[in-house]
């Protein structure tokens, strides 16, 4: 058991980041959230603050203010993007079947809406990925048909850290639109994991129509997110009530959370290059130490091409990875076995299964680092990991 005086090492930042002190201060300065829909003084001030935050966030991503829709979280944003796009198309094509495309390694908040639409009769294609978790844009182009309504592909994967070639994907979609003389398919990306660390998040250069961003992954408030909705892109609301957020997400805006989100995103983008470079060095150090000290290790995080700098995902032969995470927790180290949104489900990660191609272990453990992670932390993690794996192997030999 780790000493109570020992620093607890948190290595699950891909699941959620702590709120930064600057975000806390900004939210505290704003004070109690007031309904910005009123016409009294405090409400008008709240509305001004809301719209200022909208403009500030839009500027960070090369968007227009009216292209920013505030929603309570990334799951809600992904559902609105996917379901809202398909439902709008169905309203105008009542006798046709929509076709939608995603990948085999998306987050649950993308895969589940696709499953629901499949149950409702939509045609669904799941693009395969290579061993590094990336699609082939040519395979995407071959799947697009006249009734293809939506392509949803995450910019970066939060389990293994792979990054997609967004411009090539957007190019394939533009060519399909031109050939078909259509505004479809719409291109949506879940950029939740990309926001902290990838340099290019300009929506025009990326060529996306819809993009999801979350405060929970950028040291901002947990229940805060943005859906970028390009002008001219047609979606319809999937929840109903008031006229807030141009009716796309009805309900009183939480202005304090939105202020915190704006500050967190500004801070994230200003620190992106420096923090990415720092974490690349820490990650490389971790991978080298793990490979040097443990046998039977497969590094699932891509070693080539663009990769998120803070994720190390690995599999160890013959080890129960859930037990490994529990034992690490007892030593004061927090890690994960799969995306937190899928952690209650049995079985190995669908992402690792997709890249393993059936010929290697699909159990895995993910270490995702953050602003407080140091090389000294990695030294302790690898030492504890080595000892725990030896203990587990000896136990298995004893009983089996």
C-alpha cells in the first residue's frame, strides 16, 4: 500500500481533467449564474457575457459567433450533430433510407446514436482502421453513395492516441459532393481529445461542417461543451423547449460554466505547443522505460505519424488488465482499462479489438498524462508496474 504522504499520481486525464485555477477564478468572479433570457439589468449583463464568450470561442477555431452552439456536454453535442443531421435529411427525403458512415473506434457517444439509427432502419457502414487506428480515406470515398447523409470521424482517438488525416477525409467528402451535385454528406468530427494538443483546429482548414469540443477534457467545467455548426448546414433539434441557442439546444444557458469553458479553451490553445512538446518527451521516456523493464508488452499507441502526446496504451501478455489497474490504484496510481464511458461494460476495449486484427491480446491499460505529470512520476509508475506484474505472474504460476 502506498504511503499517505506519497503523491497520488493521476494518469487518467483522457477521461477528464481537473478544473484549472484560472477557470475557477473566472467562474467565481462571474458569481451565481443568472438566466440570460431576462430583460432586467443582471440578465442583460449575463447575456452580454454569454455572447462575449461565444465570440471568443469562435475566434479560437476560425468560426463565426453564430456557428457556436452551447450544449451541456460532449455526449449531447455528438447526439445533436448525428441525430439532428439525419432527422433533418429524413424530413426532406421521407421515402428514402439514409446512409451514414463512421469508424469502428469511435467514442460511445458517437457509436450509440449510430446504433440507434441502425435500429430505426438507416444503412450504417463502419470504416475499418489499420493497426495504428487510422482509416484509409480512399476506402471512405468508395463507401459514399447518393444517399450518404453523414460521415462522423473523430479527429483523435482517446484510447490509443491516433490522429486522423482530417484534410484528406474532408477532400474525399468534397469530391463526393461535387460529383453528386449535393450538399451531402455532412462531415462531423468529435474533436474532444484533440483540443488540448493538436495545432490545427481551424474549422475552415479542417473542412468540417460540425465539430464537438468539451470543457471536461481541457481543464474546464465538466458540464460544458460546444457544437460548431457551419452556416448552411441543416440540422434540427432533438430536444424541445425554449428558443435558447437558436432552438438547437433549448434550456437556460449556464453562463458561469460557459465563461469557464471560454477561459479553459483560451488557456489550452495558448499552451498547446509548449505542453505538447513537454508531454512528448515524458511519453517517450515512459515507453522506453516500460519496454526496457517489462517483457511481453505490446505498445498500442502509434509510434509513427501524428499522435496525441499524452497517451500510452499497452497490453501485457497473460495479465488481467482490470486487476492490474486495481493493484496500481492501491499503490496510489490512477489509470484506466478503456474509455470511462465504456468502463462499466464487460470485455476488452472495442478500440483495441479493432487494431489487434484478431492476432494479439486485446486487454489493455491506458496511462493518459496531464499538466502535472513529470518524469519522476513515470519512474515510480514503472517501478510499481514492474513489481505488480511480477506478483501477478507468480500468483498465476502458483495456482495455474
